[in-house]
C-alpha cells in the first residue's frame, strides 16, 4: 500500500510539474500556429479529418489530366473533326435529292435525268460515309484508350501522393474514404477528362460546322436560330453550378458510408463478438440514406432541367421552321434547302442539347472530384527529409534533446514535456512506466513518424529532418505492440524492406533467430504460406515473431522494440531474447516493455510518466531508489488443399448473370418506373410526330405557288400545322421532365437499396470468409460496381426504353409513309443485331476481367493505407507504389484491349447505319420520281429513318452498357447469392443453474483457409459455472482458436461445444454474445468517442454512470479524464490515437459493461504496465465471482489464481490441473514458469512430455489424416 501511495504521489508531482511548464510552450505554439495561418490559411485540416480546402476546381483542371495523351487525343480530334464534317455533309446532299425529286417531272426523259442526278449525288454520299466511319473508328479507339490511361495515371499519382503523406494525416483520415476517392471518384474524373471530352468536342464541332452549313443555306434563318442560344446557355450555367454543389455533397456522403463499411469489415470479429451486425447495418444504412436524400434532390433538379431544355430547344427549331417555310413560299430558298436546314438545325440542336448534358456531367465530375484534387494538392505538414547519410564512429548514436510533442489530432494535449534522453552506440535503453505516459510516442518520433513541436532528435549528431528518409529507415528498425503483416507469403513478409534482395537462407536464418522457423515448417506450404489480411491466419505470437524476423533481416544499427515480445509465451520470449542479446552486440537498442525479464538486462532504464522522465538509471539503481520503478517491479513479480471458395478468396461461382438479373433490381420501384415509362412513351411519341408535320410543311412549300392567293393559302396551312406542333411540344416536354425525374430518383433508390442489401448480406457472412476476402475488394464492390449496376438498371434502362419506343413508333410512321421503303429498311436490322450480340458477349468478358483487376488494386491500396506505419518504418513507399501500379497496369492492359474492340464496333456500326439510310434515300427518291410518294413524305421518311437509326445505334450502346454491368457485377451477384458455410444460429436461450457452464467435447478443428493443417486435435475441456480456467502453452498451439470456437466465430470439424448443456449452433446468436464476451490480444476500437466505444453493444441504452463505473474497474477512468474532451475524445481509426495499453483498457471496460456470464480474456492485460495490470486484475478478481472465466495468458501473475490450468501444445491438451499440481509434475508448465522467473537455458518440449501424452500424439497423428480426408 505504501508503494502504491508513493506511486500516486510521484505521478501527481510529475503531473503538477508538467502543468507548470506547458503554458509557456502553449503560448509559443499558439503564436507559431497563428503566424502560419496568417501566411498559408487554415492548417487545422487534421482536426476534422479534411484536407486543406483547395481552390475551386474548374473545367481546365479536370480536362488537363488528359495532357500526357495529347498526341493520341490530337489525332483522335482530327478524326473526330472529319467524322463530324462527313456527318454534316449528308444533310446537304439530302437536300439536293429533295430538290431533284421536287421538280415538276412529267415525262420519261425528265424521270431519267432525275434518276441520273440522284445516282451521282448518292456516290458522293457513299464516299463521305466510308471516310466518316473510318474516322469514327479511330476517334473511338484513341479516346477510349486515352480514357483508360488517364484513370490509371490518376490512380497511380493519387496513391503515390497519399502514401507519402505524414502519419498524422492517417491518424484522422479514414482508409475507407481514401479508397472511395481512388475508385469511384477517379472513375468520374476519367469519364469527364476523356469520354466526355470526346463527346464534347464532337458536339462542339458538329455545332460549329452545322452553323456554317446553315449560313450557306440561309443567313436569315441562321441568325434567328442563334437568338435562342444565349437563353439556353444561361439556364445551363445556373443549373450546372447548382448541380455541382449537390454532386459534391452526395460524393462526400458516399465517402463517409464507404469508411463505415471499411471499419465494420475490418473489425468483423468485434462486431460479431458483440452481436452488433444490426447496429453496423443501421449505421451504414443511415449514411447511405443521407446520400440518397441528396440524390433525390438532385433528381428533381435534373427532371426540371431536361423538361425545360427539351421545350426550349424544340420550340427554337419550330420557330426556325415557320420562318423557313415563309421564306420558301416567298421563293427566297428552295424546298431542298429548307429540308437541309431542318436537318442541320436538328443536328445542331441535338449537339447543343448533348453539350448541356455533358456540361452537367462535367460539373458533377468537378464537384465529386474536388476532394481528389484537394488530396493531390495537399502538401505534407512535415518538412521533407534531407539527403544526409551520417556515419557515426561508432555508428548508432541517438539523442533526444528537450523534446516536446502533442499529436496533431489533439494539439492541446501535450504528450511529451521536455524529454532529454541519450542512447549511446551499442547501448540498450529500456523505457517503462504507465500506459499512455509517452513511451510509444518516443519510438514514433525516433522513427520520424512525427516531428517534435520543440527540441531536436539526432542520429549520429545530425537532426532527423536533415537525414535521407531511406537511409534513416535502413539504420532504424521497429517492432511494435501490434505488428502489421501483409496479405502475402511468410517469406515475402520477412523479406519486406529488402526489395527482393534477400536469399532463402537469410530469411530462414532470421526466422530461426526469432524462434519462428519451427512453426513455419509445420505449415503445408512452409515459407510460402499466405498469412491472410493483416496476418489473420496466424496467432498473435506467430505474427510477432515474423515481425521480429522482418526487423532482424534489415540488420539495423538502431533497434526499437515496442512491446516486441508481449504476445510470446515465456519459452518463446526467452529464445527470442537469447537470440537478440547476441544480435544486439554493437547495436543501439530501445526497449519499451512492462515485463521485468525484458528490461532488467538494459544498460539504462528510464521511467516515463505523464510525458516526462520521472526516474533514470540501471535496474539495480532504480530498485534502490524505492520509487515508481520499484513499485512497478514489485507488482510485476506478484502479478492447403482447396475444398471451398475460401481457399482462393472467391465466392462460389454463380450462374451466368444476364440482363434480366441486372434489370430486376428496379422491380421495387416499379410504380414510379411505370409512370416514368408512360412519360417516356409520351415524350418519344411527341418527338416522332414532329417529322410527320415537318413533311407536311415540305409538301406545302413544294406546291406550285405563283399568285398571292396561293401564297396566302400556303401560309394558312403552315399556321394550322404549327398549332398542332406547339401542342405536341408542350406535352412532350412535360413528359420528358416526369421521365427524367422519376428515372433519376429510382436510380438513386436502387443504388442505395443495393448497397444496403449487399452490406447487410456481407456483414452476416462467417468469419472464415473475411479471413480470405480483402476489405479493399469488398469496398470496391460496394462503391464502383454498384454504381455501374445502378446506371444499367435505371439510366441505361430509361435510355433503352426511350430508344426502343422511338424505334417501334418510328417504324409505324415509316410504314404509313411507304411500306416498300420500310421493308427495305428492316432488312438491315438482323445484320446489326448479330454484330451487337457478338460484340456484347466479348465486351462482357473483358469488362469482368477489368473489374476483377480493379478490385485487386483496391485491396492493395487498402492494405497499404492500413499498414502505413509499417511501410514508413521500412521506407517501402516505393515498393507499395510499385505493387499498386502493377495492379493498375494489369487493369489498363485489359482496358486498352477493350478500347480497340469499342473502336472497331463504333466505326462498323456507323458505316452500317449510314449506308442503310443511303440505300433507303436512293430507293425513296426513285419512288418519288415515279410518283409513288411525295417529297414531303420522303422528307418525313428520312427524318424517321434518321431517328430510328440513331435509336438503334443508342440501343446498341445501351446493350454494351448492360453487358458491361453484367460482367462487372457478376462478383456482386455472387456475393449476394453466397450462402454462409456455417449453419444458421438456432433460437434457444439456455438458462443454466448455475449459469455459465461451457464444455468442449472431443473438438477437432482446422481453419477453412488451411484445411490440411489441424489446429485442434480432440480437445476435451470443461469450464464449470463460476470457475476460472487458464490456457497456457507455446504460441500457435491453439489457445486463441479455442476462444474463437467458444465465440462461435467458427464451428469445429468434429466434436461439440456446449453452453449450459446446449450445442452452440442451436443457441440464438444474440443470446450467445450477451452471455459470452471476449477481450483479445489486439483489441479493435471504432473511430468514434471513448464513450461510444465502451457502450458498443448497447445501442445507446446505457447511462454515463455505468460507463464511468466500468472504466474505473478497468483502470481507464484516470487517463480518459486527462484528455480535453474526456469521454467524448474520438479515438481515431482502429483506436490509433490511444496507446496500446489505453486501447486494451477501453476494450476491457467495453467487455465488462456487457456483464457476461462467460468472460474470455485472450492476453487481455498483455499491453498493460505492471501497475495498471495489478489494478485491473484486482478489480476483475471481484468481478469474476459467479462468472465463468477463460484466461489465455503467458504471465505467471495472470494464471496462478486459476481453478484449473490447461497446457495446450500442438493442438493437444498436454497437461491439466491447478498451478500447484502442475508444478509438482515438473513438466511443460514447470518449464514455462521456470523460464519466466529465472531465464534458465533452453529446453525441449519433448523432454517434458509424459509417456501417456506421447501415445496420445501417436494416436492423433493417424486421426488427423482421417479428419482432413
């Protein structure tokens, strides 16, 4: 008690000293901050997790991304100009044909002359079509390939820029948000910078050239047509600005939803452990609904705009036609010139309308990509590394000189307060003290993850900021509390940082030094074993030993060990420590540890408390001082055969996904879509009535008008026709507005529904699915792929229906004009249909391959952002960029192949449709000359055929989009169709008397990702209600697996696990997880407040008093109260803003609040200092009364009070009994205890295995083969 009081008093005195010194620094820091802000604007983006607000993003910024492909785009643009010109020459020659057939032809000679003139005109048209089609092929190919290169370049640039940002940026920016920018937003920018640029140029050139031809037909009519342009331009600009802001807000909301999904998938074990799948779904759905709300608002604006634009553009054409008819009647122009002018005005009007749509898309891209450009423009707040490579003599001198530091995310909370510490070359310095005191922060600063606010850190006498980044991290290597491994082989993980220059012998050598070689050799694939996302397929101790091997291979001069052996059992720790002691000779070592065995051999020990060095000296000197260290020391002494889809990470192959599956997603919005379809039919019919009346006008003006009376009659006829046209336009525009609004709103609802359904389905998949499926891939499906399906099911559906109705109604009107011409027109349809189908199938396959490659790139990015500290520590930013770029290049290769196919198809389709129209016009001219139809009927027929041809062409585009959606969404439907391999939970809620009995009966288990490696071999274990059972033994022996099975993260292959006498599969999941709670080695916290993290699992139904009570029990209350925001402090992504010990205590408090009957503690106190562990253990001892407790631990103080201790070795229960019973057996347990207390020489497990256990091992060897089979 005296020591405890002394510790409290010392802590208070240090805390008081800190409070006296901080204000001076705060004034300086405040002054510097103010000065910096005055120069560069606000720099507090880290506080809110947003980058510094960039300047407004305009067109030039979006389109400038295509600059590196300027050569190809220039050639494509030339081809585009030629294609546009050729398309506009056709109406000119069409008008000439109308003039020919409008002649007064009465004799066979006149008919023969007219037919000869038509023939000559058609030859020119055919030549124009051939040239135009070739140019269309070149244009489509070059712009599509440039499009693929732009998105590849943008993604690589953005990734490489982000990976170079300072660590503080990642403390406050969610990985999910960054992935959303890398996938969804870059796709939008890609379309804006190339595909939309191509369309914009095509429409712009068509408009300009069209105006030129219009002037040549009639300058009066052209000036009248131009009068309406400013009105439409102003409306488009105002709408574009408003839509840009709406789009930016929508994308921001979508990014927040993506980050919540990333957090939930990454913490799936925690979500499952607390039965909070419904809460996760609710949280995600809430953010998706926010996105939906903005999307629906956007849909209304889109509807109003398109309705108004349709009315304005069509009315402008009608005004022009009225005046043109007047000029023709007055003989200022011919009927052919008027026909050409009508065709020009329709073409120009369509181009202007498309330009407005493209402007809308560009504005949407500018809004959605604002954050991307902010990220690309963002300058790291840390100064760039220098280029010095200081070689000390001897090498490895590290010095901290009056270092003050506060994390950028919490600038008002000073973590280090004037730390001065010298690490001499070759010395071993240990840092000890309470969790949250600043020990890990010192290691982070030496690694230069952050720069101090004041003071300097030097390596070999040179400030870190002046040293080359690569050189620094070759000299300094770190192994942290929670090591991060990558989703690749063990060999690749150990060699990380050596750029492939490490031999197999070197890798094995360091693995042996880190005591990892033996367990690696037991895996079927040995060093080629893939460890899974974040190393999930390995135990905590196995991960730690691989991380130590990785650090040893770097052969650094300065070694930082931040609780590097915390997850190892006593024997493994002794072996690693023994290897490292010889390795440390001649190196500078900084050890952060809580175990006495780890620090007592240090040359110097520094006690860090409340950001200051409270005590310093050797182990013996500090013990004599009888201060904080003495109290800590006292407390320490007292206290692969593939059998399923999981092997490859792919879901079971679903049936082929067809158009019906894509379009079926719109079923729930059937009512709105039916109304929208009616509006669409009305708009299509009204649009097709206009050519009919246009033909009537041509017939009127083609009459022989010589007298004033004939002119008056013609003008009256024109007036009556125009009245009908105006009525059609009004109805058509209203229908267009309704159709655009309802289809856009349905589009937003579909993507929201799909995302919620997919997330809800995924969150309920078994844990084994997440072991082998990367979070990045799942996020890619939730963002990019759902967007593609949304467009296919609504936007593309709307366009397909509009084009289909236009084709059907257009063909009906064509029959009314001439059945002979119509039958000829229909002869070309089968040819185009066959070409479309063949192309569609090939493109579908290409699209699926492209999306699969994109998902792989996204998973690499997710892994790199999540492991940024490890990447920075090994100076492997270049390797990460190379790995991501490789995956992006794979996607690019497929995209370029697709671009060639798109080019050939576009050119071929253009030639087929145009030539078919030429054939029709030729035959139509023949029929008119022969008197079977009028010039007006031929004009109407030409307009119908152009409309139908355009619609067929657009239908093929819709089919292409649908095939692309079907291909890219195959994985989504596989995920939605995927049935969990674990049986559904039952509905039983067994109440024991007493409650909390757990039994494992002959349990055999192998992880689904490694079915041939048996982890548990016939484990039988009974946890009586209210008892405390401890599991000990070597890392990788199966202890954590037992806890995972009791939580029902997995089901055993054979045997049963029962709670209160009922098998776990028959028990309700919610009930099971209210009765069983776990605290694991590496606790996962969520990016919200400490209060919300502790209350996780209660859906807000817990009081502040209850939260504070459990925080006090877990010894967390005091450090929480030191934060400025106390319980409202946001902990950051995965709790990165807290120290390891602080995270662990918050997790313990969270578990205690659940008040479970069965408590699983998997190394729950491994990250706590001795004092904190003592206080937590003391609180938990009283709390455990009446509860069943399973403790997995390596510390003697944690297990000796257990009712039963079970030694788990190689999947078998080697020994079992009380602490005293096992000590008397003088077996494995005795050896483990001896290692921890005395550090005796190495022993071999086989020396301590009894004869009965040897027989059991022999028996199980045969059984393993049977179980695996």
